[in-house]
């Protein structure tokens, strides 16, 4: 990263921490204009756009970050969160799985993937590998994931019974 881009990136982070979001975005845009091949700055800009609900710009920036550095797991994770908020659970699922393919113990992607799997196609046999990785990241025993599955299924069954009886 060039010195000028590094200074602009640092300044953008300071603005962000001061809740001066528009100024932070402008700084990241300037930093990218001076040095467009730094994946982290595209990622930071994508995060900022997502925070400001500029979804298309966020997706574009994050994809640009991944085109520069295809191993940037944080960008896959953020893309997954954006896709999930848009209601596209399949793309969210793909993004988080890609992050885990690169870094199997990446806690944020593990957590997000688990939430999507629990709220959509819930198949215990397909979930086991994710929960095993999850327990490694969280230091939880094997019985714990089974209990979470039982509790989740119990809540779903209980809600369905209540709804059917009303």
C-alpha cells in the first residue's frame, strides 16, 4: 500500500470511529483512487457502504476486494450478511461456506452459517460437519450441538403445535 493510501485509510478509520460515516467513505474512495489494488481498502469501503445501506455499492466493493485477494474471508462473510438481509439465503450460504473453505475456524462465518442452516433447510445429517467445526472454534463438547439441535427442533415443533391448535 502506498504511503498516501495508508494515510487515507487511517484517516477513514478515524472518521469511522467518530461516527463521521460520509467522511470515512470519501476517504476510502480517495485511498482507492490513489491505490486501487489494495483489497483491504475495498473491504473497508464495502463495510461502510453496507452500514449506510448502500447495498449495491457494498456488494461491488466487496467483490472487488475478493478479485484482488480471493482469500479475504471477512469479505465473504460480509457478502453473506448482505445477501442474507436481501433474503437471498442461498447466496449467503455459498459466501459463508467459501469463507470456511479458506479458513475452517472463522467464527463469524461459522455463526452466520449455523443461523442460516437452522432457519432454512434443517437436516441434522448435513449439519454435523458445520457443528463439529463450530464446536472447535467455540470449545464446546460434542453433546452440545446435539442439545442445540434438539432444542431448536423442540421450539419449532412447539410453535407448530401452538399455531395448529389456535
